[in-house]
C-alpha cells in the first residue's frame, strides 16, 4: 500500500513539473508538422488519451438554462465552436484565428456567399472550377447577386471589373484543371484599395502546407478538406479560416443557422489526417514533379501544366507565392478524344474518377467529366479541350506510375 501511495505522489509531482516545463517550451512557435500533431485543445472534461475522442451525441446537457450551446449545429465536441479541436487545428495551420468546419467544400462556399446580400456584386476568375462556376451562375445569382467572370491573370481586368456594389472577389489558385496561378497579394491589395471588398481564396489544391492566403492579404481562406487535408478519399468536408473577428462572427452565425456542419466521425478523421499532412504533401510534390519532368520528354505531350517546372508561364509567381506544389497537374497531348479515351482506359494504377488528393493516383478527362456541365464554347474558352488530361499523383512509387503512363501512351498512340 505504501509503495502505491509513493508511486502516485511521485508521478503526480513529476507530471505537474512536466506540465510547467511543457508550457514554457510551447510558448515558442513550433513548425508545421509539430503544430499539426500537437494543436489539440484542452477539453472541458479531462481526457488523457493521445488520440482525440469521438463524441456522437446530437445534443448536450446544460448546467443552466442558457440559449447557446444547445445542439450539434451550435456546439459539439468534435467541431467545437470557440476555435477548438478540428476547427482550431485547421485555423492554426492556415495562419488564422478562427476556423469553421462545413459538411463539404460546396457547403463552405455556399455559406460564405451568404455573407452577400441582394444587389451585391461578386467578381471571380473565368477559369474557376466548373462546380464553383455553376454554383455562382445557377444558385448564388438567384439570390439577386450579380456575378462577373474575367481573366484574373491581368490585374487590369480586375480593376476594370470592380463596381460600386462589388463586395467579394473570389480567387481560385491554382485553377482547376488548367493550373493557372493568380497573384493573391496583388489582388488583395487592389480589392482593399477600392473599398470594403472581401477577398476569398480557394486553397484546396495547395493546402496551408504550401500556401497561406491570409498572410498574403486575403480575408478568407477556404478549402475542400475532402482532398489533401484529409488525404484518404474517405471524408467529405470543407472549411473556412479567417483572422478578422468581425468576419468570424458573421460566419459563425451563418454556420449555425444554415446548418451545413460535418459529422463527428468526419471531424475525427480530418484531425487524424492532419498529423501526416506535411509528410504526404512532400511525397505528392516530389512524385508529381518527377512525373511532370518525364512527361516533358514524351513525343505526344505538347504541354505540361505544373508550376514547379521552369516551363510553366507563372513559375516565378509560384516561387514567390507558395512553398511548393501538390500532386495535381495537367498535360495536353497531340491527339483528340479518341486518344484520350484509349489512354485513360489503358491505365492500370491510375483510377479513372473525379476528385484528387488521396493516397491513390487518379486521372480524369475534364471535358467529359468535371467540366461536362459547361457548354463546348465555355470549355474551349478556358482551355478545357478533349486533349487536356488531369492527374492527381498519389503516394505510390513514381517509377511504377511512369511505367503505367508509358504503356498507356503506347496503347493510345501506336496502334
């Protein structure tokens, strides 16, 4: 009995001393990977588990009759409002103060757009993802919000398109699937010089590991956590991160009343995946660059759209604005739809499907898949032709992926 008593007292004292030492150490700003692993926030209840617990309750008992903190939409332990757990970690990695989780990337986009009112004007690039473009054209415009599409690579186009009622500038960089880069700092500076205009950046392709829009002047950094953030193709989730408290209060209110929040399991999986984000992004980058360089040597490849290549027209902007590139990029070949179809169907390791950012390599033909909702003219205008193929390089050995691409090229062009 005396032994167990002494063991308890000794370890309690050591534990308390360790807590004090850890607090002093953690006052120093840690690196990205360390932050991703140790960003867990203390819960109201004591929890000593090294893995975040999953709480599936749809409502929570209160200690007194207050209006707030009533149900899952307003507060729940796996997506705690008040910047805790999943949202807190996402915000910290993005360089923001306030994080908001949503049930999907489109859920995040739709909620952000609800910050606008009837009669407002939203300005965006003409090569944004087809799903986003359709959301703006078919849904947001019905709210009485005016939408303008223009080429954001020329800052003069943006300057000339800003109106008195412009309230938001929507930036997607790199664009999907043409991998065009937009100057976040320059666009943000222009927007702020023209009034109270919010700048929202879709950071899905690069994540906070490779690009930090808020540090470049953007007001909101949003992303589909379905992609690289989760990285295992088994979650549908989105998020929005901000620094400004005023914007955060508006988003918090919209998040609660719109109700597009993720499930406890999705929040758990995303928080778990954040611990390996830096490792995965480095591997995605290394493999995609290796494959992109190989594609440049192929006779039937006309163009490789990868910002990491010096041949990319905005390579210098990429070096200035981001810390690297992910595993998604596109290339154009010398054939037409027939060659594209043969090539895609011949691949063995690449899965033919939409989405990106998972452990397995994916491939798609945007003209007939993600961008099929656009008219032929709209697709041609933004460079989405039948010879444009988008790759999402996974975590396989790049040598094996090259062999697979090589045999598919032979099947498509040498028969």
